[in-house]
C-alpha cells in the first residue's frame, strides 16, 4: 500500500521533472546554454496563477513590461549606427506594444472571475514571452561565446530572476487552486484529477515536441542548428530565430509546469531553483542530448526521490543529486570530448 502511494507521488513529480529536463535539453541542443534559470519560470508560473486565483493582477505583468523596455533599449543600442525604420517598428511592437497588450488584457480579464482553465492559459501567455526577452537581453549578445561564458551568464540570469521574484512576489509562499477538484479511485489507490492533468500534459508536450521537430520547417531548422550551428548558418538557417524559439518554448514549458505544480505544493520565489536542478539531473543522465532518455530518467529521479523521502528523508536531496556522479564518471571514461565540451 505504502509503495503504491510512493510510486504515484514519484511518477507525478517525475512528470514535472521530465518537462523541465526536456526544456533544458532543447535549449542546450540549440544554443549551447545550460539554462539554469529554467526553474524560475516554474516559480513565476505557479505564483502568477495563485495571484490570478485571488483575483489580483500578477506582478509578472509589470515584470514583463520591464523586460520589454530593456529589450527595446538593447535594440536601440544595436541600431545606433544606422536607422532602420522596419527594424525599429518591429522592435517597438514586439518589445513595448506586445507586453502592454498583455498587461491590458490581464487588467480587463482579472475582475471577470475567469474559470481555472482560462487563468492557466492567461498565466502561460504572461510567462512564455519572458523566454524571448531573457534571450534578447542576456544571451543573444553572447551567441558566439564559449560554453563556459554562457554558463556564467546563466548563473547571473538565475540570480537576477530570483532576486526579481523576491521583489515582485515577496517572501511569502502561495498555492494555486487545482484545475479540477475531482478524485478518482482505482482499487485502493486514489488519484487526484490534478495528477491526471500533470500526466496528460507531459505526454501531450512530448508528442507535440516530436511533431514539431519532425514535421515543421522551424523544428527542422532547430535540429540543424543543434547538429551544426555554423553549418546551419551557412545554408541559410537564421540561428537567432532558432535561439528565440528555443527560449520561448522553454519558458512556455516552465509556465505549464508551474501551472501544474502550483496547486499541489506551496511555491516561494526561490522554489523553482531546486525543482529545476532535479530536471537538470534528468537532463544530465540523458547526456543533454536525448529527449526520450531524459524523460525516462526524470521519472526515475521522481521515484528515487519519493522512496528516499520515506526511508531517508534527511538525505533525500543528497541521494537525488548524487545520481549524476556515476553518470558523469561513466561519460568521462567512455567518451572522448573536445576540450570545450
């Protein structure tokens, strides 16, 4: 009986870690960025949904305006040597008008008492564009830098976003309302509807990513960039567009993860970091390259965490993060890496 509940809890957590692991692999494959701030999008998504549930305008709408303004100033700086009306208009619409439209839409919709599913969609709409702005502000100027420089930039972005989370959300934790209140019984096992939302969303996103990479031109461009960035650029692939797409998708996946996990645990401004690290463990086991192995590894991480919390709760985190040590040792012994890798 206890094992059954532990397995259910482990699979539920593992599904969330799978989403984060897939986002990390996606970003790293395309841009070579180890995207440490991925967990912040989870926290932002959960906290945004919790504020919407309380009929409050979430602070992330104001943060989105700030990100857009900084991105617009960065574009102006890049255009200082030559004025391009078309580029200026596009930057104005994307960086100022678009965030303002989202802010206005949120202001109009919040007092209407939206249903839970509509609030979840609004949360994703608010958080997903942050991926683009983070890429534009912090990573696009470093697109050709080494992996080490990009890693240092990721640490800086993580610390900045965590500090902004404290400023905009405060230190108190919040919990969102479930997307569905029902419970289903299978034998002696009771499965909440929120867990079914997590399983279904994870499977749907995995299928959607597969279809995106296999059936769409943009997805194939991302795959080409992942295989050989320079070669993709030589054959006409716009690598800046693929970077924007990867970061936006990662932010959207983070927002969905926050929407799913917000109702089952209390989320604080810094909770996303620990959740993101567990997704990172799964991504490392997958070699930061394989989506299927990452997804399976994430379920394994969730199961190990669940059983460790029961048998050795004090060492739960140590056991989970210790999983990457034998994997790294095996990779170092069985593969010949380039110095930068």
